[in-house]
């Protein structure tokens, strides 16, 4: 009877020892998991602090964004101002030179009136009234041209200007400076400073 009791006690002790060992292992595993969690949390905190240090403060970011936005607004305003100025120049140019082709068609009429006056014999009393009528017509015509900024180019005795004059010939003339306009075959005209027709001239050759 005593031997059976001893055996049972041994078995009971062994079971109790196994349970204690299992509990001990479980505690160690729990502790390791807890340590791993704590270590992960610490690493996350370190990474978060590093990210905060790498990024500029929110106020600096906002200032940078505001500066960029202001720069873009200024660029847009400058571009719009340039567009407005170009449009104003185009409108002004259209107003100034709207009569460009019309002026080119009018100036031959002036040429014809001047030729008619030059062909009249001033000593002939019968043509005197015609000459006076042509002179008044020519004067009225020239007044209208001047009113619309159409100006005459009559460069006799002036230095030759390639932008306004067209040389039809060059003639040696020791009495004049080289490149001086000796004679004008046909007067030129400008509209608001823009050339409508160059003056056809004879130039002194040095």
C-alpha cells in the first residue's frame, strides 16, 4: 500500500514539475514578446523623431508655398500686361496706318495736278483761270493729305537717304557734295512716318 502511494506521489510531483516548467517557458515567451514590442515602439519613435527633424516646420512650408504663389501671380500679371500693351500697339498701328493703301492710290492724283500746272503757259491769259483753278484744287488736296498725316518728301538739295529716296541715276556734279540729291523726278510720301512711296531722285556723284 505504501509503495503505490509513493508511486502516485512521484507521478504527481513529475506532473507538477512539468506544469511549472511549462508556465516558466510561457512567462519567458511572454516577456520576449513584450520586449520585442517595446523595442519596436522605441524604433518607431526614433524614426518619427528623425522624420520630424528632416522636414522643415509647417510655418516654413507655408511661407515657401505663399512665396511660390506670389511669384506665379506676378508672372501672370506681367504676361497680361504685356498682352495688353501689344494689343494697344496693334490697335494704335491699325488706326495710324488704316489709310496706307488709300494714300498710295491718292498721291498719283497729286502728281497729275502738278504736271498739269507745269504744262500751263503762265503768260497765256486764256489759261490763267485754269491755272488758278488747278492751284486751288492742288492746295485743297494737299491740305486734306496733311490733315491725315500724309506728308510730302521733296529732298532736292538734301543728302541722299536710302530709306526715303530711290536713286534713278547718279550724275557727276563738282558743285555739289557727293550723294546730294540734285533733282526730284517724283516726290515721295509718308503716312505717320511710314513710307508710302519713295522719292525718285537724281544723285550727285563725287
